[in-house]
C-alpha cells in the first residue's frame, strides 16, 4: 500500500515581508501569504486530494494557511490537531529583531552561523524566562512542562522537539491508512524531511522548502519514501522575473539564454543592464527599462556581474525591495556575506562551494537539488548550468533537448 502525506509551509507572514526574525512570535499571514495558501488549496483540489486528518502548529500563520487550504478543498470538516511541536524554530534573542540590523550588530558571519548551522543556537532571550518573549507566559503553552519551552533553539533541537509527534501520533495515523496533511513552518518541516530522506546534518540547513506549494511524499508500509514531488510545480513557481546585470555579464548571460533554448515571452521578463542593446534585442525585448522599473515589475530578481557590481546593484535597489526574492551567484567564501549585508538578509542563494567540485545550489526556494561541475569547467558550461538552474527553480522548466545542450555547454 502506498501512503501519501502532504506538507505545506505556511505562506508569507507580515514579519517575513518586513524582514524580521519571527520564530515562536504569533504573527499573521500577509496578503500574499493568504493568496499562497489559497493557491495551494487549488493545486490540491485540481489533483483530487482528499484528507482524513490535518496537523498544524499553534501559530496562526500555519493555522490560517491550513484553514485556507481546506476551505479551497471544501474539506473544512477534516479533524485538525494543533501541536507546539510543529512550531517554527525558536530564534532566541533574535526574535522580533530586523535581520539587517542584527547583521550590523553581530556581524554577517555570526548571523549566518546562527541561521544556517545545524547545532548552533542563537543567543538566548535576553531576559531568560522573565523575558516577555518567553513562551511560558503564553497560556497556549500552559500544559507544557517547563523544560519543554525554549529560550532559543538550533535546528538540531527543533528536530528533537518535533520527532515525538511524528513517532507517536502522525506516523501511526499514516500507517493506519489515513490521508494526512501537515501545514507548518520551514524548520519544523525540515525536521520531517531530514528524517524521511535521511538528509545529513551538514546538508539539512541549506534545504529550502517553498512557501505555499504542496510537497507530497509517497511512503511504503514501513513509511520509507518511494518518491516525493511538488504539486503543480510549474505554475506554483512561476514568478515575474527581473534580471539586473553588468555590461559584460549581460551579454554573456543573454547568449546563454538564447543558445540554450530559454525562450520567454516579453511580458514574462524585465531585463536591465547598461549598454546592453544587443542583449535586449536577442531576448526579443523592445526597450531597456531602468533598474527601478525592473524591480517594481518583478517578484524575483536575478543579479549578475562581479562581486562589486552585484553589491552596488543591491545597494542601489534596496529602497525599492518589498518582499522580493533575490538570487545571486556566489563563487567563493565570503561573497554571500557581502551580498547579505548589502540586501539586509533577503538573499536566496545560488552558491558555489569551493570543494573538489563546484556545486550550484538551486535558489528561489527550490529544494535539495545540486548541479555539479568539474573544476576547470568552461565559461559556457558554467553559464549553461546557471541558466538551467535559475529557470527551473523559477518554474520555467527546460525540456530534455535544451537540458542536453546546457550540459554540453551549448
């Protein structure tokens, strides 16, 4: 028998929009977050999903995401169990603080360690258990043991906190044949994905789960994964894309777009680069909007150029950023810190790891896929792989002929 569970990360919250560390703080969905939840419900309805049980956290952004999904499915009657074990990771003294201000105070390197290490928690709440942000003063946790309530958490302790709910409650329900949906948070869902897919401690912090896109796991009778996939990936990921590039990069990357068969309708792309008339023409566009116009018309921004070019671009558009996702190539250690500092922590990364081989990690909230290149790969190969990864991550999948051309470098 094949068992299916659906995982949904809550939609954008108001603090996501404002670039604030949230954790256990009970903030609401933004208008975009509600739309993401409704879209998730539509995707599941289109595919004919029916559920018997639902699980969520005790935080309203996850609860409302689940409610909107079930309403779109016309399945609001489905029993719902809320558990603190599905809460987001507790960010300790970072909760309620602006991410950019936190980077200035503690340094980009330290904030990156807190956010992306597996077992290093942020600083504890400044006031400890007397801090107004401590969950012990919230009556929704009145039945919790005092030792259960954190003053900070790492991803490791979040995994440890979540697993009893899976082992004792959710897994038995799935094994009994119930169709289960779980609406939760990035880190509590990471905990389950880590367990199901046996993801290493080193890799799990960088795994991204997109907001509002149903992730389906098909499990065997031992609850081992047969496969997992996203429902309606193409439409769900499809964003309004903007490109901002320096002179040389504009020509190189446009050549990669054209030669590797990436064809987009003019209304789907906004492209800006100084003195890039030839690039604009190749893309079938009739004008070159300003950088500010590109930002205004886009959901996702892909930035190309040298380290200094990209840093300066980020600084120049920072005032116009409102919940945008930013994707940048990172080619050596330290680049990410430069970009994160310039953008106030709003980066989604295409990162090259300087090991035996280059590993380009998908951005734009794509999950767990790496493209590997040998050291010494040609510029054409590198450009082709970047283009493939960028477009597939954004929901513009490339067919097998185009994929082969890219892999060969065109």
